[in-house]
């Protein structure tokens, strides 16, 4: 194993821990905006992890999965933001 592979493994471990913390924040809340930010964080971590795995295993096809995950994460965040915006409009 080269030092580059060891560095990627270290980065994957750090992202895994950070992803777990993001899931805890998503579960605990305390409100919808915090959950939206946690969802966005999880989406970014998923993209980063898939990209690192693609680099580690020399599998460029996995980058397509990272691209789809990035788009879905963005759309999910936009939908939650739209929901929050409409909920604020109904309160007025």
C-alpha cells in the first residue's frame, strides 16, 4: 500500500465519522432548518466518499454516481428550502 492509498483511507475514515455526526444532527434536529443543513452535509459527504472510492480503486465510472448524488442532494436541499419558504408564507 502506498502512502497515497493510506491517505485516501484516512480521509474515508474521517468522512465516515463526520457523516455519522451529520446523521445524528439530522435525527436530533432541533428544527427543520437544522435538519436541512444536516441533509446537505450528508449529501456532500456521500459525494466525497464516492469520489475517494473511485480514486482509490481507479474506477472512473463511480464518478457518475457521485455526480448523481450531488444533483439529488442539491434538489433535496432546494425542495426543503422551498417547503420552509412556503411554510413561512402561510404563517403571515
